[in-house]
C-alpha cells in the first residue's frame, strides 16, 4: 500500500519536473524613459532564459502595471510589447495614471509561459528601478 502510494507521488513529481516549457523561468531587465507625453513611458524589456541567459525570442509579452501602495485603485490596460530587431528585446509604451512606484507585470506567453514582476519608480522626467515603499504612501489613507 505504502509503496504504491509513494510510487504515485514520485510519478507525479517526475511529470511535473519533465521537459515542459513551463519549467524554464524567464528573467527580465527593464528600462523606461519618459516621452514628450505626460505619464507616457517607453520601456525596453530584455528577456532571457534565467538558467542559460539565452535571449528569449519569439514569445508574446503583455505588460500591465499597478501601484503596490494602491491596490485596485488604478486600472491600466495591459499593452502588447513589440519585438525589436535584437532577439529577446521588446518595447512597450506605458500610459500610467500618476507618477510613483509601479509594479510592472510582464506576462510571457507562447512557447514559454511565465510572469515576472518588476518594480519601477516613475517620475516626470525619468524612471528608475525601484522597490515597493515601506509603510503607507502619501496618497494612501488608512
Ligand atoms: Cu496611485
């Protein structure tokens, strides 16, 4: 009895750890710059295979954004990133609703599926990698 059950668990584990594309994790490098339009940013996203560092070409990439300090307060529509000439490089224009710290959700689909979250601080003239603010932010009432 015990052996049979253990075997079933082992078999399930082997299946889950098989050579499925889901096994591959993506790594993302994001840089954004302000455009002439207020609250619009051009973002370049470089996707690589986290294990091999090979560029992730040929995936579909949707980029969404929300503010960690203001859950449910914003409703930024996810945009589809366009592939650049350089393999694994994608570009998306984000239209945000305010400056501050945003979490960008990179939803990767196609041959590889993964979701990477990148936190960035967006300001009027530039954007920098950021971390979620500790404690309540100025625009959050408690
Ligand atoms: Cu906000």
